[in-house]
C-alpha cells in the first residue's frame, strides 16, 4: 500500500512537471522581469506551504493504514490525549512559515506594485487601453494611432499602460509579461511592464464580462525598436481614422473582432471616455 501511494505521488509529480514543461503556460513561461518575479513568488510560497501540506497527507495515509480496523497490532491508547513536544512542533512550524510568507507578501506587494514605474535607461512608451464589449482598444497618444485586439511595443522598453473601460468591469492580462489589472468605467488604472524578448504573447480578459467574453483576446507583440517604428509607419497608412463617430460605432457590442488599425485618433479620446462617466451629461 505504501509503495502504491509513493508511486502515485511521484507519478503525478512527473506528469505535471512534464505537462508544464511541454505546454506554454503563460504564468510559468515569463518573458519579462515583472512576470519572472511573479512566477518566483508563486513557486516560493507554494514550496513553503508544501512543508506543511506534504507531511499532513503522508501522515494521513500512514494513520489510515496503521490504525485500520483489521490491524490488531496497532497500540490502543484511549487515555493518551496530550504530547507537549508534538504540539510545540505542529504549532511552531506553521507559525514560522506564515511569518515568512507574510514578510514575502509585504515586500513583493511593494516591489510588484502595478502602479510603480519600471526603472530603465530607455524612455518608456505610453499605451492607453480601453475595454469594450467585447474587444480591446489600444491608443498610442505619442504616435497618434490606435489598434483593436493587437498591441505592439519595443522589447527592453518600459511600457506604461493606462487602462479604463467603456463597458462592464473587465481585467487586462498578459500572463507572460505581468499580472492582471482591472479595467473599470470612469477610472484610470495603470500597469507597467517590460518584455525582455521578442515574440508574440497572448493577451486575455481575466474577468467574465458577458456573452462575448470568450472572444475577448488580443496579441501583444514585442519587437526591435526598428521594427516597431516601421510598424507605426504602416499603421499611419491605414485608411481608417478613429474619430468620435467611428469610436461610437466601435464601442457597440460585437464578438470575435478582427484586428483593426487606425491612422489617427480623436484628440483626448481616452480622457473623454473616462470623463463621460464622471459627467454623465457629457456627449461624445
């Protein structure tokens, strides 16, 4: 029985290790310093908790086997109800582990604050994000362009996302680059990321927002600075312009939207989207 139990545990461990290693599980395949720090945090806290979890389950199996009804050799001690040494052990170890996890949580909560800018010698790029039904709008205020369900930026360059919603509350998430941050109407939230490798990374909505939620996905592409500049020039050649009228059409509910480019954007569009919830009489 013990051999079967040990074999099952080892087998499951190998299976999940092989599965994670052969599948692109975004959180465990980080491509940026923020995502890497978050993965290390997950692994560290999990290992610390396993210090308690594994012995508990091992002892559970041992007790079930040793004190089964058919085992007449098990020692019967109905009057034994206290062991000071054991109580000290099973109280002290969890307290130490919880204290360590609390310290890690306190430190990482400040170090990985999504509002905290990333220190770099490279000037950051600002991208405004609007969660719509059911699509993502990306506005580049410095380049005066916009895209739908596609965002591109240079690698090794801090990206300052400014995030809001013109729809029900949502959650913006690029698992391989950073944790999720909520997008809420009338609010301006922030997320700072950096990609250390070129590549295309899956972006998703991490908060259920209705009928078209399953198709609310986008591609985040990190490239060289030269390729990014070339892409910006290509977007500026698009025949579509994101005027207020065009935005109002885009904001209507739609599902499984294709990637779209806009060569120009209405002035202060992002601010207007936020302010229309602050001043309802404002007309866009």
